[in-house]
């Protein structure tokens, strides 16, 4: 059973961090460059970001349970535990705070597109905050990949 849980630990990290990088730095830019409709590209990208957010939250739960069961109270002395926890908190802040706020701004701008409304500056500011949090999470994810073996030994 230990080999299975260790394998799942590695798979979860690969899926979460790989998904962050693939969606944020490959899929989203390609959508905006290829579709020609920024509103449609933003909608599709938003759905992809929400999906990787849920994958991240689910993965973080498994990783935190795995690390805690592996190390007990010593888990708080492990950097890998803190990396996962910070990444999970950033994901939760985006999923349950920033993204709903941005969706509300879009809804309040209707029938206009939000970037053509008086809410443009607020939306752009929150989009910037979201982008910075995503970048921080992506860099922490790389750090998690490098340090993931520390959770096993």
C-alpha cells in the first residue's frame, strides 16, 4: 500500500503543477492569440483556470493527508508541507475570492463587455492580482516538484 500512496503522491504533484503551467503559460496564451474573440478566449481560459483550481484543491487535500500520515507531528518541520499549504491557500483565495469577484464584475457590466464598461479598471486590477497569485503559485509549484522527494524521505 505504501508504494501506491507514494506513486499517487508523485502523480498528484505532476498533475497539479503540470496543469498550472500548461494552462497558464501554454493554453491561455494560445487561446487569446488564436480565437480572435477576446471574450470567448477569456471565457474558455476562465473555465480551464477553474478546473485546475479544483484539481489543485483536491490534490492539496491528498498531499497534506499523505504528508501528515507519513510524518505525523514532524510534518510541520518539513518545507514540502508548507509549500503545499501555501499553494492550496493561494488556490482557495483565487477560487473562492478573486474569481467570483471578477465574475460579478462581468455580470454587473452587462449588457456591455466588462472591458468596455466603467468597471474596466476594477476588473483589470483584480485580473492583475489574480495573475500575480497565479505566477507565485506556479513558481512554488516548480519548487514543490524539485522538493517533492523530501516528502518521501
